[in-house]
C-alpha cells in the first residue's frame, strides 16, 4: 500500500513537471479556462443576477477541469506510446493502474487552476461576487471533485491501452459532458433519458458539491457521491486495465504508436 | 539450473491489408523456438531484421503472450507468473526511444526505481552507483531530450539494472552507438556476467557476439537454425574458405551465376561506396577463384583475396541457407 502511494506521488509529481515544461501545455492550461469563463459570462450576464453568474462561473470552472482531465487521460497514454515508454511502464512489476492514478490525478490538479482562474476572472472583469457560504465544505469538495474526475480519467485512459485511436472518441466527449453534467444549464432542463447519464458523471457531482458549498445548500451529499463514484471508477479502471493490458499483450498493440 | 527456458515458442501476428476491401493476414514471426540459458551465462540471439529476435525477447519479458509454447524465467511461467517474473528481470532495448524526454535522467531513474520497488533508503545510492557505472554522473540533471543516442542508450542500461535483477535481456543495446560508446557498452555488458547475472543479448554485430557470448543461437525466419559456442558455429564453416572480390557495378544475374557454381555455399554482396565486395563461401578442397572470376565476365574487378571463415561467415551461411 505504501509502495503504491509512493508510485502515485512520484507519478503525479513528474507528470506535473512534464506538463510544466511544455510551453504549449502551459499556454493551453492558462488560456482555456479563461476562454470558457468569458463565453459563459457573456451568455448569462444579461439575464442573470449575481448569484446566477456565480453559478455559471463555477460551471465554467468545471468545464476547464473536465477539459484538463480528458486531455490528460488521452494524452498520457498517447505520449507514452509515441515515446515508447508504455511498454516499459507496463512491464514493470507495479500494476499499471497505480502509475495511471498518479498521472491522471496530475491532470485534474492542473484543472484546479481553472477553478481559481475562472473565479478571479469573473471577479475582476464581470463583477461576479466571491463569497463562500461553507468555506470548510468548499475546501472538502475540491479534493473530492479532483479525485472523482481523476479516477474517471483512468477509466478513459485504460481504453487507450488497447484501442490506439480511442483518444479521438475521448476528445468528442468534452462538449456532451458539459451539457449532461449541468455545467452550463441545470440538469432539470435536459430530457429525462439524459438524467441517468448525468448522475453517473463525476463533473455533475463535483460541480454540485462546489456550487452548494459556495452558494448555500447541503454539499455533503454531493461530496459523498463524488467519493462513492471515485471508488466505482477505480474498480472499473482496475478491471479495464487488467483486461486491456492482457488483450494488448495478446494482440501485440503495446508497441504501436 | 536453467535460468531462462523457451520451449517450442510460437507467435503469430494478425494484420490487415487494403483500405476498402480489408483482408486479414496471419504472420508467423516465431515458429517453434527452443533454447535454454544457464545461470551466469551470456547467451546471444543473432538474426537478420524480422527474424523474430525481438518477438522472442518480448515473450520472455512478459510483453507479448505466446501463441503457443512455454517460456520460463527462473522456473516461473512468464504468462502465469508475469508479475513475479517482472520483479526479477531487467531489459534494455536498443534505439533512442523509451525514455521520458522532458524529464531528467535522474527523474527517469527515480520513477522507475519506484515502479520496480527499490527501497527508498537505497534509491539514491543505487542511482548514483548506476550513473557512475554508465558514465552519466554529472549529466543526470539534464533533460533526456538533449541527450545523444549513446547517452540515452547508457541511461537505458542504468534503468534496466535499477532493481539489481538476476536476469537481464538486452535487445540490440549498441545499435546506432558510435564505436567508442559501443566499446564502453560492451565492457558494461561483460561486467554483468562477471557480477553473476544471466544475460540474453541480441545483436547484429558478429564481432560483438563473438567477443561477449558464451553461447549463440542463430535465428532466421522465426526458427533457430544453429546453436552452440562461437567456436562451434565457426567450425561449421571452417572447413571451407572465403573468396572476396572487389567489383564495380556487378549485376544480380552475375551474382546468381556465381551462386550456381558447384562448391559455392553462399554469396553475399556488400556495398562499399562506389564498389561492391562479393563474398563467396566455398566448400573445402576446391580452388574456385578462376571459376568465380569467369562468371563475372564484363564486370570491372579490383582486388581479389582468399581468407579463413569468420563467425560472420558462419552466420551468413546459416541465414542464407534458412
């Protein structure tokens, strides 16, 4: 267990280091949330009051967080394939799932910046108020959201072990999840058949937890669901990684980029 | 005790051709390979490109599941006990990929030290020791993307030895490395068996195999065509001789005519800038120089010489006959 935690810690740290060393990655991470936030503010500022703008602003922050998780999940495996490090990481005695957790959590951590950037951007340019209803629960909801999104990233990354072109599919998931998770508009406005999908997504509960801790409400339920979903994603990730790794070794696709 | 065992290993790849009308193809990369390596032995696997060397090594290091046959490392099945095997083997692939480019050598080694479960207390000392061994001490904080091919190759070796594995697999570790760097790498490889490790080495360079390996298996078209000590393999062709003819612009039909001569065992042509070197292996007791030259009628001829066969000649004869 301690060994797994050490692998997660160094995987997280080195993934952050890798991302910080690419000007392109840094620029994308800085500009994307600001762009999302601006679009959201321009869409809502006429019709909405201060509270609506804050609600939208937190949704926009999760758009950035989700984009970062999705990009990180797809990019981690693709980069390992193109660098030909995937085989080395998989053939190490530490289960590949453990090293994936560190890299996936790093992408979600970078996504946290989008939350801060969005709130500061909204405060400075659009006069969005920034008062926290439950500061302690807000501090709890953030790691819960990062954890659940990060582990959802693992489920997606695991499919890339076997299917080289799954990143294209993963990229397509960016915008539908914004809608399904109620980041721009309440889930209640969506057709009923979308609701089960919404409730299975980490961004839905992460955004709910953060919104309720900022705007008022009882965020503990959403925080609990975030943690529960994280456990479910971890279990799915475990099954996926085990099976996809074996299939990739059977089909000889690990070395292909 | 046999540390590495391959028993009738086979591996088939499935691939497709065509864009609209797709057709599935099966390619047999390894077709019943068997060999064993004793403790402390340096065993060489030689063969041309596409012979099945890397596929065989990848099955042994658990990266590919064999289509059939059995592979064991330290008595454990590489498919059933993959994790157990992974903890006890190190592997090094040739080429300049396989490293985290944006990270330093030190970070690469720290990461793999954790992946291989090297005790945190020992990590720093072990990494220092290996950096010293492969000659990267003082350069370890630089990013790998700025490393030369030789430096990357040395870093690969350090990475493969982090957990001090008793069995090491080296797949063309000196490929593309300059002569001085390659000589240093060969010295490092030789030191591995001196420290009691069992090594499986694949290489294209015959002199390297001759200098390093206790035993060699020659693989061609997915099957092992010969196995033995370098001396035993050389003995297979030592009863003949080799005629070398420098030619300028020789055509394939002339080479074919030489190949059809009675007593000719193998013919190869090596390009040497504007000229080519025709290497003809002949059966013992025959003087074929005149017959060979007569088949090259109309071709400009330079130096002609005759010599004793080398391990490379043995290899060429085996691979050509396969």
